[in-house]
């Protein structure tokens, strides 16, 4: 599976991540365990989903190490994306 990955590092509850997209895509906020499962094709849990409007903002639900994965849900295409953390 092709995806764009952002390793956000250690974040705390209440911080916000802003993701900009050139086209609609899946934006998944994952902790370490779930990112590993996503990356290896196993069952995983995430925050976020299919995003059709950019920029997209999502809050960090609890303190820990977080990742953003951006994919096209199996579709083919090119995407330009960026992510930044606030707070």
C-alpha cells in the first residue's frame, strides 16, 4: 500500500495537527501500535478518515507518540500533502 507518513513524535492531549491535501484522501491519526498494524496490513484503529476539504485539523486525543498516514484508499494518483503541529 502506498501512503505518505508523518512521524509526529511525542505529543500531548489538546495539541492539534493540521494536514493540507492537494486532493481528497484518507487522513489517519495513529499511535505507534496502530501505525505498525496499518503499515503491515493488520487490523488497526485510528482517528480521522476520508477528508475532502483542506486544510484538515485533528486534535490529539491523549499524550503519546503519534503518526499521520495519508492514502488514497486504494485509488491511484498523486497527492501533495503537508502536516504541522500546533499547541
